[in-house]
């Protein structure tokens, strides 16, 4: 009976740790990430087993680079506030 409590507490601790890491943006745990990311991961594994799939992996990666370098202006971010007067800190 004691082992079940220890195992349950350990699983709950791992669950809370995963939620914390997801909130910091380190992993995707309960919320889904990029819909194509799982497919790309399986394609990478399949490229190891079937070398002809390697060309498809390279083509997808090249598409991603082209999308990143499309030349679109960056999204506007928050505007910084006024600078503090000299001699004073925020």
C-alpha cells in the first residue's frame, strides 16, 4: 500500500513539473504544438530506415527556411516607455 502512495506522489510530481515546463515554453505537454511537428518527427525516423525519405526531409526543412526568410517585416512589439531622468533609476 505504501508503494502505491509513493508511485502516485511521484507521478503527480512529474505531472506538475511538466506543466511548469510547458508554461515556461520549454516543452509541449497538454497543449499541442505545431500540428506538423509530430509528422516531421516520424519522417525523420523513417528517413533513417528508408534513405529515399531523406530527400523529403531536406525539402521540408528548405521550405521552412524559405518561409523564415520571406522578407516580411517583423510583427510590431510593445513600445518602450519614456527613459527615466538622469540620476534616477526605475
